[in-house]
């Protein structure tokens, strides 16, 4: 049992069965918000202050050691979804 079991994940996100698609789906965000009282929002690819802030922060993240079959890391996928 880890911290993730207390929030919403049955196991660590590192041991997920579904492929990593960079972030939570709308259903996963809704479940997380309901369980924790949080207010996670969807990506903001159309622009705005959240997008600018995210793109600036994520630009400095190092490449992962084991990219997927397309050579992408989770950060690469997320930055593409945010249109950084």
C-alpha cells in the first residue's frame, strides 16, 4: 500500500496497465477531484496563462531513460497535447 492507494490509483502510476497517454482522462480527473476535493483542470492547449506557465516549467524536464516505441517520453507527449 502506497500513497497512491489513498488517493485514487489502485497501484502506483508506474505500474499502470494502460499505456501512458500523458495525464489523466476526464473521468480520472473527476474521480480524483471527487475523492480529494481537488480542482484538477484539463490541459489548456488553446492558450492562456496556464499554458504559458506549464510550457515554461516543462521545458526544463530531462529526457526519460526508457522512451516508448515512438521515442517519446511522457513529458514529450504532454507537451505535444499542450501544444508547447
